[in-house]
C-alpha cells in the first residue's frame, strides 16, 4: 500500500512538469516564429571581393557585424534564446562546481585517511561521469540556439545521443548497484556505465561516417531521423525506469527492525529520488519527441519550432538530472562518509549485554563466578556417583556427547 500511494503521489509532479513544460514551450516558440518572420528586413547582405557573408543590422541587443546564425543568443525580441542561454549557463557552472567539489573532496578524503577509500571509489567515479554528462547537456543547448549549419549539425547528431546515453547509463548502473547486482558493485558500477555508453558512441559515429564520408552528403537530418537515432537512449531510459520502480517497491515493502534501520531509510529516500528523476525524464522525452514529430507539423511550425523544442528539452532534462540525482547523490556520499567517521561501529553489546548499563558490574567469568563453581561441583559429584554405581556395566559412549553419557546395560540389551 505504501508503494502504491507513493507511485500515485509521484504522478502529480509529473503532470505539473508536463504543463510547466508545454505552456512555456508554446509561448517561446510563438515568439521565435514571430521573430523569424520579421527577420528578413533586419538581415543585410554585405558582399565583398574577399567574402560573401551576411551580418545583422538593427536587431536589438546584437551588434551590427554579428553573423545571423548567432542571432538568438542576443536578440531581445526572441526571448527564448536569452532565457535558455541563461539557464544553460547556470546549469553548466553548477554541474562543473559539483564535479570539481566532489573530486577535491574525494582526493582530500583519501589523503587524510591512512587507508584508501576503495569502497566508495566506484560510486564517486560513476557520479563524476554523470555530472560531466549533465554539464555537457547544458553546453549542448548552445548548438541548438545557434542555427543549423555544417558545423553545428555533426555536433547535434553526435553529442545529443552520446551525452544522454552516458547520463542514463550512470543511472542504470546506480539502479543495478542498489539492487545488489554483483557486476555493478564497487568499480563495476562505472564499468557498466561506460560499457553501455560505448554502444551509443559506435552508433552515432557510424551514422556520421556513412553520411559524411561514404556518401559525401551534407549533414542534414529530418525530424523523424533525429528521433530514430535516440532509440538506444530510450531503451536505456526505460530499463532504468523499470529498475528504479522495482527498487522503490522493494525498499518500501521491506521493513527492518534490526540495527540496519537507518540504512534502509536512506535506501528508501535514494530509491524515491532516482525514481522521480527517471519519471520526469521520461515525461520530458515523450513531450519533445511528440512535439518534434507530430506537434510541429500539425501546427504548421516545423522550421521555426524545432530548435526551441530541443533547446527547452535539453535545459529541462539537464536541471532534472542535476537536481534529482547529481546533487542528491553528492549529498548522500558526503553524509554517509561523515556518519561513518563520527559513529564507528561498536560491538560491546554483542559480548556484554549489560556493558552500557551504569551501576552493573561486568559478569564474572570462569572460576570467579560462584554459580559456575557450584554448578561444576554438583555436576562432578553426580558423575562420580553414577560411575561408582555402574562399575560392572559396560558403557557405550557417543563420540558427539559433551558431558552426558549414553549408557546401556547388558541386562537391557538382553531384554
């Protein structure tokens, strides 16, 4: 019942994200469309014997000599470019700050301790890869704010799927580690993430080689082709989402009353955070794929709305990944290591149940314990009397007995 209620509660922020994502998307795309229709009067072609370049003139916020492909980085009338540029820059700086802070913290931890912290080395490496991929997602947003050219096209095709595959592969490896798979323990976690990531690198490289090198065609792609290149990324995303749902269900339906209770509570919190991060990522991907393949053609906004849709998807998913898993994972690592330093394990209660109770002396052991001496003397006397009473009877002793003898008399055997 707890897992079902948690799943229903997690659907509510997903619906809020859908409206939060779709409404600004429509407004920003309409602004981009209106600015694109009026851009023809502001572009002035300047031809010279040495070059045939175009430059902007009269665009508010942009210089007169700026190339038109960089227009949405500074055009105040196209508000979507400036807003996404600001959010992407903040996300990139935040991701790199977390990445550098995590690396410095781990180096300081290894240098200050006498032994190397190999137990969390794999988790730190996988989290560092995830933060690097998230920072790359924010940086990739600028290639979609800039117009599509021969230089930005390979960057879009290659890095979009590669960066998201690395981020989702780290989440998949984290889910496997939380579920207790042996292949994802320790340094196997970043190894699994890099292995899954390499497959998408091969797919994207193969597409670029076939189009640009073998066929010698310009880098052009349709909306459906761009979505088809993300099939492997979608598979990783869905597998991660299913595993996170399974781990959330298992952590919420399992209750422990042993000394590992706080660890189970932290596991439930981490399972909820990972599940919510992947749920919001699934919603974002469903929205941008639907808008790119069906929504924009039906609205008649295909050339104008494509880049804003992908840019908003990059920024929104980047912030979900950063705040959902990146920041929480770093806090889990630092908090868990701090607790392991402040509260070391104590095994006193296992050997002496009354060791932590004041006013009670420790129990006497061996000959210092009077009850032990009385019990030993009584048992010794009983054994001596029993042996004296059965001198004539042969005794059959079990090789496994520890103080009690099994005696069978000849009369009993004859009977």
